C-alpha cells in the first residue's frame, strides 16, 4: 500500500473540523429520512382531504376551531 505523504497546507484545527463534519453524516441521513417520511404523510393527508365533501371539510374546520390548542389523537 502506497501512502501519499506529500506535504499539505491543512492545519490540525481545519482537519479536526472536517472530521466533525463527516462524523455527522449518519445523523444527516436519519434527518433526511424523517423529512421524506413527513412529506409522504403530508401528501397522503392532502390527497385524503381532496376526497372529502364540502360538509366534511366544514365539520373538520369547526372541530379544529373548537379544539384549538388541544392535540388531536
């Protein structure tokens, strides 16, 4: 195995910073996976709402207004 030992102009602090950025890769991937799941859930909710009748939508809006601040379960 040949290792390139050419002199580079990177400081120890810069290299440590690069290692820190790279170490966050798994967290970034998990975060992106969560965002994709959130977007899929939003698209499914929008599709479901688009199939509701006007009366159903009015009832849902009234329910949300009456329960503002209360989490829906």
